[in-house]
C-alpha cells in the first residue's frame, strides 16, 4: 500500500513539474521601450486652463522561442495605463475603442427542409391448382422548403480604451488578432487639462503583456508575461528650458526609485537592527517604509526640509530628494 502511494505521489509531482516547465518554455520574451522626454502640444486654451496633447510612442519587441501555429499569437493582449504625476484631468485620448471581425462581410445562412412520405402495398397470392395473382399499390408525397438570410459577423474589441481614477488617468487594451500585430511601434495620444502657467511635468506609464497559460489539467488562464514601468518627462513644446528641466526631473525620479528599492543604501543601522530583531509578523510594515517616503516625495506631500522620515535617510538620498524638489518647483512654477 505504501509503495503504491509513493508511486502516486511521484506521478503527481512529475506531472506538476512537467506542466510548469511546459508553461515557462512557451513563454515569449517581451521588452518595451519609451522615450524619456516628449513635447506637449497645446491644442486649446480658455480663461481657466489649457489643453495639451502628448504623443507617447511605445515600441514592443517580442521574441517567441517556440514554433506556434499561425492562429496562435505569442501574447494575448497589451494593457497600457498612464497618468500625470500631478493628476491632471484627461480630456481626450486616442485610439478609441475599435471593433473588428475575422469575416470579410456579412454571414449568409441557408436553411433547407425536405419531407418525403412513401406508402407501398404489395400482395402476392396463389391458389393451387387455379394459379396465382399479384396486387400492388404505391403512393409518394414530397414537401420541400428553403429559406435564406444574412446576419452580422461577430465582432470583438481589438482596441479598448477609457479613463481611470475618476478621469485622472487613461488605459489602452490592445488585442493581438489576425489583422493587428502588437509587435513594433504604436503611438498613444492623451490630452490633459493643465493650469495656465503649466510648463511640464511627469507622466507615469505602465505596460503589461498578457499571455495564456495552458496547463495539462484545468482551464486556460491569463498570466502576466512582462510588466514594465516608465516615467516620461513632458514639457511645453518649443520651450528649451522646460525640456532641460523635465529631462533632469526624469533622471532624478529614476534615481530616487532605485534608492527606495535599495534596502542597503536606504536603511540606517537602527533600521537593520529593527529588521533583524522584530517579529516576522511586523516585518512587512517595516519593509514598506522606504517605498513610503518615495511615494510622498513624488506626490508632493512631503517637505524635504522638515520631514522627519526624510531626515533619517542617508545623505546621498536626502541630497537627491532636495534636487528633485527643486527641479519640480522650477518646472511647475
């Protein structure tokens, strides 16, 4: 009994490992790229605010390591989310939601119904010695009916787009189809309502490639193949000084993000002692502390000169925070 149980457990473990290996072997390599700085074109203005439009080019490189059939795309869809760091309202975006079908035109349907009734009677008889006889009768009735009509071809959303965060952000969802390939460069346009004196700012962009997971057992599920985040500096068109400040602001933001993730560079000796000695249940809140100051700095809710938490950070981090606040003030003033 123990031997049979061990064999059963070994088979389950083997199938599980084989299934996971198959999933990872079929996962394509996906990489994204976006420019660090883009100009914002003014499209309209009023007494209270201005409307600026930003074009965000996204380049996608997809390396499929397996030989798939022509009907199986390497990824299912792309999900792109973007919003300004200052939470400016979104007043327009492109592309809009688009529907598409794999059929060239309407679908024609023909229905035929045919009914046939046959009745046959045959009687054979003989009476010896006088002879024999045969009597036969046959009746046939055929009814035929045919109808033909057309219907619209089934549609699917190849592009879905809309706002998020109460109109402060926007998303784009692009599906891989026979007519739309997601590899290469695609441009997303977003229009924001900004104050009259606006010169530039930062736009946070998150790109996620979704694929399908086909296990040996169970239903097919979606999984995240690759996620990449970008910080794009946006400046007013034909403003060279604003473009320079925006580029520096993007570089400082990238540097701060790396410092917030670097526990060794962003933690003091007291932090190391607390992390080593505190119970496991309390470690999560302590580990989230570096990311907390970063979110407050980029959100503009922390004063780098008086904030107690920032004052405890190492000197290189505090200097970078001050430089970021100074560049942000120059760009938005």
